[in-house]
C-alpha cells in the first residue's frame, strides 16, 4: 500500500503528490505548443510605408508574444520554407538547452522541433541565432517570451490594469553591410515594434497608434532591447517608474526609478502609475537622444475614455 502524506485538491478531483514523489509545480505544469514559420518578406518600417526586405518569424516584426507560466513546457517547432534563401534558427533566452542542438540553424525546406521547461520567471528576448546573427536580428527576427511566476500576482508583484509589449531595435537600411552592422555604422532609425515612431503622432503626423490607459491605472510595460549594439536608457517622460522588475522577475524589484539602463538583449518589466485625478500623457523613450529622435518614442495617453480593450488579453502588442 502507498501511504500519502497529502493531497492537492483541484475542484472535486484530488491529485496524489507527496506519496508519489510529484512536486506541486510538476502537477500543475502544462505543455504550450508554439509554431513559428521563418518568412523573408518586404515590410513597412515607418508610418509612411517605406518597405524593407525583412526576415521574420511569421511575417511580422516583432514575432508573436509567447506567454507561459513558470514550470510550463514549451513544445516548439520552427519551419523554414523551401522558398527562403537563408538558414534560420531560434534562440529563446528563457531556455536552458544545448546551443549546438536546439538552437542549431535550419536550412530552407527543413524544420526544427524541441522542448524546454520555462524554469525561471521573467521577461526574455528570443531571436534568430543563425550566422551572421547580427544580420538576422537587424532584419527583424526577434520577439519576446514572458514567463509568469507560478504563484501569480502578489503584493510584491501586483496585478496591472493594462500590459504592453515594446521591443526596440536598430534600423540599418543596408543590412547586407555586415561590417557596418558590427561597427555600428549606417543605422538610420530606431524601431519600436517594427516601425520608427510607431506610437508617436507628436513627432510623426503619419502615426495613428498610441498606448492607452485610464488615469491612475497601473500599466506594465514588457520591454526588450533588440538593438545590435546600443544599450537603452529607458525613461517615462512626465513620470517615474513605480517599479522596475529586473529581467521581469518579481524577486529583482527596484522602486521609484527615473531611468533604467537596459543592456543589449536584456528585457524587463516596468510599472507606471499615472495621476488618478486628471488626464495626462507620457512619452516612453530611449533617453539616448540619437535613438529617441530617430524613432524610439512611444506616447501613452492616460484618459478617462481609454479603449477598454487596449493593453488587455491579446492586445498587449499593438500592430
């Protein structure tokens, strides 16, 4: 007879835990299937519609948001269609695997399948790691994976009213100039979620999108620096970061931060709480002026009539 020291109840069912050597994390872990297709397509990189020969995951810059919970298994497949000219791969910064196996390049006409367990909560970048890595990232092959903590929201990690994903990258018109990429020469713009001034109608009259919240709401920004060479001085003009979760992990929390330096390939979570007594606006910028004035400015409008769907559910990365 097996003696059990305790049960975990889920509804009317009971899961045997201690007596069978299972952990609570294992009992509740789930498998999340994610499939991406490498697509070499022309995309607009500004609000005027200037086209660029991009390399992408699923035809988008950035790629889809992958969101799982700590302990979940990510069952991933990368498809590289035969029509592509280049090998591609994926490097999940949230994965602890073998760089020569799971992250190996996939030739046109082939696919790659692997699994990994998202063991550590946080906000992580993913990107193509095929050679020349700088070229693949510069052309648009990057995205974000959010690993929510298994305990959920807590006093130390309060539930936000709205969430948004922002990913910054450098625009090199001539991504074939590999030496230029490595020497940081020839970059002409800063892209936020794939476009210069994407959410900034103040500096670009062709921009039609902004971030929205209601006065007093807690807005959480999941931010990743997908630049090739430059760190980001991440700052909310007319505001102060209420909390900064380094690497997106609630265990790494800073309070009342004006500007936080985000290294290349680093990601994090940033909370901003606007005044509750009036409508206001923030400009979320890279305070490195050469980047801000080339496109790295995002307007957040805090207004009573904010779209109730903005920053919620599947609307955390606005396209």
